């Protein structure tokens, strides 16, 4: 039963990924019918250069031929060359990927871990002292654009107090080795990670709190209490596991927002990852780069979602029986 | 109540912007003779930006741009979401399945990258920005409405109308739509803050109109001009606090509406 469900989820994933491919082509070749017009200095190109570029970016032939070629190239990992640097887009992305993985990875884990804890505590004793402080705090964080938070950190903790560097990943003036190199890198990560974590903490803790409140109304909690279980055990063994389930899929959807947040956070701190690359691609109207970045982030979010779905099928027996 | 008061304040700001500041103050030339990045004084209540423009004028007019884009985007998102949600909930068979697949797809696509791509390809005027945001923001609402329609369809009065031979169109307009309308309204008031945040993000990334700046665009200017390291707090604090305020205002009002329309939610 479970295997069949997992298989079904995987098929869903393949369908979604195929839709991403078609949608990408639609956006970049149909909505934007003349991509070459965005090529820098396109009006000064000679006819020969023009033909060469059209051929290089696979823009010749009918839309259908273009589509087949586009799918073929994409599946072979060929995303073309950047309009800006003329390097292959894939190498541009691979160069910056580790930085972003580090930033988004740490922030996602921190946001989920801290946000869920806050939500559980606030929901368990609604109207209590913790809830009265944490919920307005979560609301305020939810309403704050993460880049504004980052700007405040940069201005006060970075520029004014000088506690942390204001940008980049390493100190270019110093050549650290060994342990001090790691410390230098960590110091550059503090503000971006704090920004991205706090920027999305609010929505996670609010979702978890609501989920807790819904669970607290269930009959099985009354039963657990009636059995004479200690309050702690009722919360840890009965309320929390059930309240976590609906949040898993919301957490997965939230991952898409964290990716969006990484774009602005990296921009604020000039942190050379995929987010800053997105910002630069906007500035340069670098379509091949933008297309690859968009495809890349869509695939990351879909994979993350499918992963959450599969985890959920193992965690929640109701899904296995119900479907 | 706090939400409603804040909301009134921001709407008043947007409506009264021309009274307090002339539109021409937004032009690049407006600050020619003013000191650049000057701290607040009697003439410039919120100081000036890096080309000498009056930050107070930027913030007042920013309310107008941010609200316009946020509200128009919400209307677009609500219309798309409601229509698709109604069809997906009411139709059966493959229509319903295809709608659900499209909905799933838009729900899972990372929103900001998609909006960036659309804005990059389509243009940057406030109206286009609103269409772009609205066009990518409807999937959650459509899902909610579909669920509500599914449950309404099983109710006695809809079954009775079907049995009497009423057309689908009649049933949707007369029986289903009134049932989902409160949900649509509550959902709309919760889309507004998301749309305003999205707009400020896109503007911050350089996808805004330079001469009708929203608050996000003002923040982009602050970031790019080095106001952060120069400690020019009057340039970046006001627009940032305005974004937080307006998002909270709409969220609080939205939550209150949701509670009014769905008493089962109780006092959260």
C-alpha cells in the first residue's frame, strides 16, 4: 500500500517537472517572442553575428523545433550561455550553489526548529504569558519583509556597531588559513542567516500555533487527560505529533518562500550565491541565466515537496488508509 | 480594531498624498537644488534621499503606489482563484482533474522567482506589476474555494435544484456563489498583505517604476545609495515601517473577518 502511494507521488512529481519544462519554454519563447531583443547591444549586431547568436541560443526553426531542441538540451544539462558573461549558465550556477546551499540549509533548519517550538508553546497555553509575548512578535516578524530586517541588521549590527561584516563571504583583505578561515566564513554567515531565519520564523510559528489549537479541541486529548496522564505527556505524546502533521505540507510550501527570501537576503549582503545571481540577472536582463535559475528553483521546491509528501505518508496512517 | 485604525491611516495617506506633497517632487530633477542625504529638518520632515528628493513626499506617494498594486493584484488573484475554484469544485471528471493539476502546479512553483520572470518579460509599470502578482497569487484561494464548493454541492438545496433541472450556470450563480462569498471576502483580505509584501520584494530587486516609487522601491534606493552604512535612518526606516504597518493592518482585519464568517474558528 505504502509503496504504491510513494510511487504515485513520484509519478506526480514527474508530471510536475514536465509541466515546469513546458511552462519555461512557454514563458521564455512564447510570452517573450523575441528574446534576442534583450541581448546587450543587439541593434549593433551584423547579420552574420545575429544568425550566429540565434543558432547558439537555439532560436532558429519553428516553435515546435525550438521546443524539441529546448527539451533535449535541458535534459542533457545544457542551459545555454549567460548573455552577460557568455560563460555556460550551468558553470555560473554551480560556482555559486555551495554558498546558497549553506545559507538556505542552515536557515531552513533553524526556522523550522525554532518556529515550531514557539508555535507549540504558544498554542499549548493560549493566552498565557509566553503566548501573549510570542504571538505579537510572530505577527510583527510575519509582516516584516526579510530584506528590511536584513537592512536593519546591516545598518546597526554591521555598519554602526561593527560586530559583523556587512557583506560577502570572506574577508578579501586577509588571507586566513585553517581554523581562522572557518571563523571568518562563519562571521560572514551570521547576519544573512539571522535575516532569513527571522524573516520566515513568524509564519512557521503562527501555522504551528493554529495547528496546536485545532488539535487541542480533539476528543482524544480529553481521553488522554481523563486517563490521568501528566500534562507534559499529553502534550508531547498526543498533542504535538498530531499537530505536526498538517504543518508538514505547509512547511514544504513555505520552502518556496524561503528561496524567494534568499534572493533579497543575498542582495542586501552582497552574498555571492544564486540569489545575488538572480538580482544581477534582473539588472542585466540576462534571460538564459534567469531561465535556468527559475527552472532550478522550481525543481528544488518540487523535490522538497515530494519529499515532504512521502515523509507524511509514513508518518500519518490516515493517509495510507484513506487514499 | 487596531488593524482597522492602521488601515484607515494608510488609506488616508494614499488619498491625501497630493495635499502634502506635489507629484513633481518624485522626479529626479526635483532634488537638484536640495542637499543630498540630508537629515530631517523643518523643511524636509524626513530628510532627503541621495539625489535630494524629499523622503516625506516619497513615503506619502509610496502609500498610493503600494496600495494600488496590492489591491489591484488582490482583485486579479481573487477573480482567477474564484472562477477556477468554482469550476474545479463543481465540475466532475477530467475537467476537475486538469484544474486541480494546474492549481497544484501554481501552488508549488516558487512564487517570487516566477513573479520576477514575468515582470522581467512583461514590463514594470504599476498596473503590469499588479497583474503579474495577481496572476501568480491565486492558487491557495482557489484551493479553499474548491473545498467549500465540494461540501456545498452535497447540501440538500443544491441537490434539489439539480433534481428540478436547473442549469449549472443557475446553480452556481444562485446557490453556490452565495455560499462561498464570505470565504472569498475573508480570503481576499488575507491576500492583500501578501501582495503588498510581494510588490515590495520585486521593487526592492529593481523591478519597479523609478518615478512612481512604491515603498519597496524607496528601500532599494536606500540600499543602493549606501544610506545603511552612512547611517541615514530617515531614508530607510519610514518606508520599511510603513510596509510592516500596512501588512499587519490587513492581516488583523482579515483574521477578524475570517472569525466573523466562520464562528467555528473561535477566539484565536
